[in-house]
């Protein structure tokens, strides 16, 4: 297993390099001269030439890339051209918000999907099964922003139990924070819950047929223990493999959900930057989310290695 | 000249091998179609999809008003004159929803077709030739897959100016890595089979091997993935439009219309609901169809 983990860790290096390269090139693919983009409305010939020399934009592309990487590593992620503030501090202040949103969404998704999937699998083709599967199918067909709108209509406008927009930080008020985060988290998590329900049901149905489950029952193990301790544990392994991908969808969805609910996270930061054509900010936003995704996939892969006994105990010598 | 007839009469000539494989393959297609016809989910999905194509094609005829015609009757609730109400500028929402189907259908279908057109050859070349080519292609695909799909689509739309055609391009680009991977996987599994060695020993040309033997093998997962991907593409297109990064106004598109009408949600919630419902029904249809296709083509059910 150590070998697997080591190999997986080594794979991160070229991936991160590839991601940073792509994000770096993105800035240079945008139509227009990067200096014009940097200066925005303050463009003059003299300033442009000075900026070019100062930022090293007159040097070859691969040199610029290395310099840019050096800046990244030291925490200099550029300056916003609109607000003339260091981007890194802005991003770091917004990161906890998005992080909380993603954690809450994933938690909600699992809280719904695991029981629903298991119940559907235990009584396949019953009304419970069909109800769960139909709901799940509709759930994956709803775009996040529409789901958010529907929830706002229901809970914020019609019944007025929850706030529609805004954010209260955890340090200010736990209850206030949760109140403002419930609708965004549910919106973001529902599509994932739908997909995971289908997956867990399919996986559970396969596992429950296997011999070792019959053996456990024959040994007299009680049904709930058979289901939870023996079947579910192994049925969840395929779920772990797609967990990384699901978080990827959560990251993408967070961008839309933060916009709908005016949550001050990294996603709404990025959309604001795009609208204002503040390209250094856009670049930093893309980089942060992309690197976050790489990190999540790494963690998930290692988690999978720890869970799957076939990898944990290594393959038997053939 | 060498056809199934000769197969029935005489023991198969080794030179008939490709045709023999094809006959077996054709038999599988017949079973698939039969199973598809029995699947209720697939039928419903197909029905709605065909209805959608019809609406998109006949939007001009079916819409009672022009989608861009402004009137003073702004923000009305659904009435017999305006079945879905009117938006802030007095435009008939029903007509806009009908016309909006054009963008969604066009973007959804064309982007996936484009992705298939590029992804299949890419995957085939990588899987079949292996070695350096495989490494280079797959590394590129891996880097693209290291980005969340929606994020990648946003990045592409920031680089390219927002327009319907560019959305098609962006959605095609983000789909190619997964398709290439699927095809490459199929190619690798087919390569394992011994009959490929036999066919190669018969000195058939490589393009012919790719076309006749490898391609039919990966067609099934491609068809299922492509159908489900169309639904996904429509959701992404709607999300991009919602963020202002997609088709530009005044062209009606479900995502942007929902966004516009969202600001008026306290006055008139109906006009945000209908574009959203349109997206929901459309994507649901493609998902039903895709699910039905997957069940029909699932080799595990073939016993």
C-alpha cells in the first residue's frame, strides 16, 4: 500500500505543473495584449512600456512562467487591477466560506443518499424503490440555479422561514450562519444526493447478493448488522471512487449557487472578477479552484487505498 | 461477393471473418432494439426528445408572439393571452421559452457531436498505437480532467467572447477527454482479444481493423454517454447563460431569461419558474433516454 500511496503522491507533481501551465497560458490566450488588460483604463504608451519591463513581459514565455510560479509559491498571486489590492488576501478571506458551503453540501448529500440508496436496494422494485429512483432522476435533471430559485420561492418568499440572500460568519453567530447556509447547501447538495442515491443503490444491490453476506446471515448475524457492517461498508467503496468527481461538481456548482444566494465565497468572487474583466483576479480564482480539485482527488485516492482491502493488503505474490 | 449466403452453405472461409463478425454484431443490434422498445423509460424519454426537436424546429410557427417583441404589458401573470405571462419588457414568456429550445437543442446536440468527432479518433489513436502517442495524448487529457468541468467551461468562455457558437466549442472541448478515455479503454480491451491477432495476421490494413472491429465495440458506451452528455450539456449551457457567459441577449435562452426574471421574482414568480421547468423537462427526457439505452445495451443483461 505504501507503494501505491507513494506513486499517487508523485503523480501530483506533474498534474499541478500541468494545471499551473494551463492557467498561466489562459491569461495569454485572452484576446488583447496582457499589458492592456492589466492597465485597463489607465493605459498610456509610457506606462505600458514601463509595466512591460517591470513585469518582465518582454522576456520569453517560459521565463515568465517560471517567474510567475515563484511568485505563486511565495504568496504573491497578483494585484487586482480594479481595487489595486493583493488578490491572495481577498481569496483567503473568502475561502472558508466556500469551504463551509462545500462541506455542508457534501454532508447533506451523503445524509440523504446513504439511507435512501440502502432502503431502495433492500426492497428493489417496491414503491419505495421507484419513488427514490424517480426523485433521484429528477434531481440530476435540475440545474442548480433553478433548484435554488425554487427553494427561495418556497422557504424565503412563500413561507418566510429562511433568508434568501446574504451571509453571517461563523464567528459572529453560529445560528445565523447556519440559517443563511441551509438553502445554499441544500441546493448544491441535492443534485449530488440524487446521483449518489442511484450509485449506492446499484452498488448495494450487487454486494447483497455476494456469498459473504449469505455466510454472515447463516452465521446468525442480525439483519441490521449484516446490512450495515458487512454489506454497506463494501458497497460504499465505489462511492469513494466517485467522491472526488462529485466534489468537482460541487466546486463548479458553488460558483452558481454563491451567485444566486449572494454568498461571499470564492465562486462569487470569480464571477464578479469576470464581469469587471479583472483578469488577474480571474486567473487567481481559476487557479485556486483547480488546485483545490487536485488536492481533493489526491485525498480521495489515498482514502480509497486505505479502504479497499485489495490495495491495503497488497496483491498476493503470483 | 463473400456474403452471409456463403457462410450458411460452406464452412466459413478465413477471408470471410470480418463479415462473420459483422453478422454477429448485427444480431446484437436487433436484440438491443427489441429491448429498447420494451423499456418504458426509454420510450417516454424518446417521445419528449422528439417533441423537443419538433418545438425547436417549428418555434416560429408555434409561438403566438415574436420573442423579442416588447409590449407595455409588463410582468403579467399567466393568462389565456400570455400562457406563461410576460417579462419586464412585456415580451411573451411562452414564445421566449419555445424559441429558447432552439439554443438548448442546438448547443446540446452539436457540442456532443463535435466532441465525438474529435474524441473517438483521439482515443482510437492513443489506444491502438500505444507508446509515445498514447502517453502524450493521455497526459493532455489528464490535465484537462484535472479541472472541474464547469470551471473549464467558464475559463474557455472567458477566453472566447460569449456567443452561441463559442458555447458549443467550449462544451465540446470539455467533453473530449472523457470520450477519448472511453474509446481508448474499449480499444485496449479489444486489443486483448485474440481474434485481433488473427485478423492482423491476415494482414488487413490497420484503418480497416479500427473501423470494422474496434469501432463497433466501443459504440455502445459511446451512445449511452453521448445521450446523457446532451442533457448535461444543456444544463451547463443554461448555467453559463445564467452567469451571462453564454448566448447573448436579446436571443431567448432559458438560462439568461431565468436570470433576468429572477430580479422580479417577488412581483412575478411565474416567469422564473417556466424557463426552469423547460430545462428540467428537457434534461429529464435525455436522461430517461440515456438510462433506457444503457439498460438495453448492458452486456450483463444479455444472458
